[in-house]
C-alpha cells in the first residue's frame, strides 16, 4: 500500500465523501446481502435513482463549476473522490456521458437557455445523453461524416446514419454531428444538434458485442426535424464543439474506470492465491505469474499518476489538452493486459461463461476479457492516440 499525505482540507474532503458513501450506500453493500437488480431495466432504474441521490448532495459532476451544480473540485479532490468511489465499488454513473462529455460541452458552447434546460437534468439522471459522432464511414476520420442536416425555417431536417452509439437503446437525448454545408473543407459545415431519441423518424437498433451484451447501437434518421434552438454552438461550427467534447472524453471520462484497475488487480491477486496448479501449488507461487502481477501493479500506479497529471492540466488551464491521449492510450492498453493476466491466473476456469458452475469468480474474467478488447477502439483507437501524441505533444510531422 502506498502512503500518501494530503492537506487537512483534502483529508476533510475525503472524510466527507467517505462518510457520505458509508451513510448512503444501501445496507449490505459490498457483501452477498446486497445485489444490484439482475434485470437490465430494473438495474438501470436503480442506477438512475442512485445518481439522483448523489446529485441531491452534489456528489456528481464535482468537476463542473459551482454555478452549474458542481463543486469546482480541485485536482486532489477529484482524485480522492474517484478513489473513494472505486474503493467502495460504486458502479459507474449511468449518466456518465452527460456528466463527462455533453455537460462540459454545454458549459463551454451552450446558450444560457440550453444550460438551464439541460444541465440540472443531466446531473439528476433525468435525461441520459448519448454521443452520436461515429458513422459507418466516419470513425477515426470523423470529419468525413455524411449525415445531412437541411435548414428548413426554424428547423434542421436530419437524414442519415450513426453507428456504435453507446447507451442509445435506453438514452433520452443524443447530441450528434450533421453536415449542414458540404461546399467547403470537410471540417467546415458541420453542426452539432441535440435530438430526442424518442422523436419521430429516429430508429435505434442494438448491435451485439463479442461478450453477448448489446451496449451500442445503430441509429437511422429519416426526415427528423430538429428545432434550431437545439443547435449547440453556431450552425456550421460543430467541429469546434466536437473537439471540446472529445478532449473531455479523453480527459475525464476514463479516469474513474482507470482508477478501478488497482481494485481489479487486487481481485486477480486473490484469485492467484486461491487457484492451484496441477501439483497443488497456489498459482501465486509461479515465478512467471508473479513477475506479470508485479508489472501490472506498477502499471496501475502509472495509470493513476497519468490520470492525476491530466486532471492537473485541466484544473490549471480549464481546457483539456492532447496529453489526455497519453492517458487514454496507456490506460486502455493496460486494461486489456489486466484481463489477459486474469485469464492466465484463472487457468481453464477463466474461460467459462458467466453462470457456469466451474467458472472462476462466476465468469467475470472471461466476460471482462472479451469486453476489454474494445477498450482501445471506443473513444478513439490506440493508433489515433499515438498520432495525436506524435503531432500535438511531440511536434512530429503530421499524419498524411
Ligand atoms: C465499446 C465502444 C463504444 C463506442 N461508443 C461510441 C459512442 O457512444 N458514440 C460514437 O460516436 N462512437 C462510439 N464508438 C465508436 C468509436 O469511436 C470508433 O469505433 C472509433 O473512433 C474508430 O472508428 P472506426 O470503428 O470507424 O474505425 P476506423 O476509423 O475505420 O479504423 C480502422 C482501423 O484503422 C486504424 N486507422 C484509421 N485511421 C488511421 C490513421 N490515420 N493512422 C493510423 N491508423 C489509423 C484505426 O486505428 C483502426 O485500427 C464506440 C466504439 C466502441 C468499440
């Protein structure tokens, strides 16, 4: 265990969130006496209820300015907050895309009317937001997007397709990029609009992932009229809006899950101690596994330090920078390695499906391994993070 020294104020902050969680997490939390609902719909309702409960005492969006319901949290407070959340095994906020991406984007580019209409509802999980950027032929090269938006009086009429949209099967609002002018450079003529997912002409179809879940979707828009009042930023200036959003994604969206890695590694160590090889020896005594566990321990610490460095940058300048790519690249590559390690520690019991009687830890490692393969694609691929680091951090020549 590392020993860290915090100021009295920060220690008081840590105690405050710790005691709040202690007093408010449901009875039996962290033991077999409490289980989140198994049914997906019920679980989502529970998660909405939980976020609203945290929001009531201003324990969500602590990185937002106070005037919008946040706490203007300092770097150390954000780290302590996410560490306590990880320590208590609090699940990721169901409204995280609104809290970490749409909210900060509205704070920078939204009108006062939009901020009043949307921000509080984001904090209280009354509206769950989704990000509709990727299209079948526009992912890494996002500016090639082709979904059209035609101005018609006070509306923009949207036609086209988005893909890989996380959470759209239960989300309420989508903020998305549409092409309102195709005459200039591909980065020009893009507009960012908010579309209710229940609007006429919006069709959401789930896509099945390799681990059997369907967490992302394909969306088609067929003559969907969007009021001009739902444009974030100026018409035609959507690329700038998108960049704010993506910078926040790299910056804050991945920190909570990355701080969880240390906890996941603790579980892997426990598994290594309790799993025996053919000769009856605990796998934790195998030299090659011990070495990999030690490497993973170092990596989880480095991920944490990188996360702190990135949050420090935003606290200092107010704007996320390209350094977020370092955290995204390194952290998500580590996530994959962590699950590869877990499978090697679990041995043959690691590959059983969830619920199979012989599965190690009820099948969570095989399931996590499959899910983690997408970690270095979603939110921008590792190759694209390397491009950003090369060009914008190291000043190397641009990718042709
Ligand atoms: C779990 C998950 C959740 C997602 N959620 C969302 C969401 O909510 N909203 C949303 O809009 N999108 C979402 N996405 C989509 C994601 O942003 C894209 O998959 C990603 O940006 C890559 O785009 P692509 O799939 O079109 O691949 P492509 O861009 O076609 O890339 C294919 C391959 O080519 C490589 N490549 C491409 N260009 C270059 C280059 N210039 N230099 C080097 N290599 C390059 C890539 O690294 C990749 O290996 C999600 C994806 C996943 C996996």
